[in-house]
C-alpha cells in the first residue's frame, strides 16, 4: 500500500514538472486586439486607391529645389515660328500645328526661351503667352505638354507680377480669375516674377525667375 501511494505521488510530481502546452496561434479576435489602433483589418472595407489624375494637387515645399535645368536641342526658332504662322486658318478652326481648347488655339513650343523671349516669339506670330481661366484648360495644356515630350519640364505661360509684386496678371490683359498654385507658392524666392506650369510631380503652378529657359505655350484667339 505504501509502495502504491509512493508511486502515485511520483507520477503527480512528474506531471506538474512538465511545461503547459501553448496554442500555436491566437484566436482571430485576440490577434486583432493585439494590433495597434488604426492598423486592424476591417473585413467590410475594400482597398481604396486614388484616381489617376494628371495634375493638380498642392506640392510640398522644397521639391525640385536644386534640380538641374532642362537641356534643349538646337532649333531654328525663326523657321519654326514661320511654319506655324504661315498656314491658312479656316473660319472657326485652328491652323495646322495648333490645338483648339474651348474656343482658343494653343501650341506648346518644346525649345527653351526666357519668359520675355517666349512672349516675343508668341507676339511674332500674332499670339501671346497662354492665359488659363479654368481647370479644364489647365488639364488639357498639361496633356499637351506631355504629348510634346516635355512631361518632366516646367513650362512658361503668360502670368507675371513684374509690374507690381504679388499682383499677378496675364500678359494678354485677361482677368486673373483662376489659379493652380503649388502649396506655399508663389513665394517670390530670389525675385521670381514669372509663372511656370507643370511644376513638380503634382504638375501645379510655380513662380520662377524670368531669365530661366523653359518651353512655352502660346495662345491665339479664333
């Protein structure tokens, strides 16, 4: 009897000395509770991706700072301008090489010029540096810039505050009633008085020094 009692006591001690088995995985609810707030999965929601808009979110400060200036292949400006100015325009339509957008004709010039030189080029073919008065035209001009092979280059249009600082106006005299400035722009850093579009990955507007060489967009009225 004593031997049996001793045997049972020994078995009990051996059982107590073994570590308790742990489950391999936590229950789904427990696993979810272990995640930080805001990272738990919601089975009733779907992945949401932003729409692929071309442009036009505000930019963060500092982007493109110190970026290299674009390079341009040599172009016979006189011949290029003459070719665009020498075509016959039918009534109510744009000449060959020009794109009609909301009743006006636009052309992206892919070679570089300072802002003032760009305006002189536009005037030589009875046009002006472009003015933009709504979101649709802005987006269409960005598409034209991309089609012209200058998708990663800022481009001159006709906005400026040369005469009166922070009083932006269009060189064609039309009202400055729409804008798409990047965040924290215009900032007039180092006397930036001329308007470039298609700036940064957000393709918004920026003020820049007028002596930079940029492609440019001219506009003609029909």
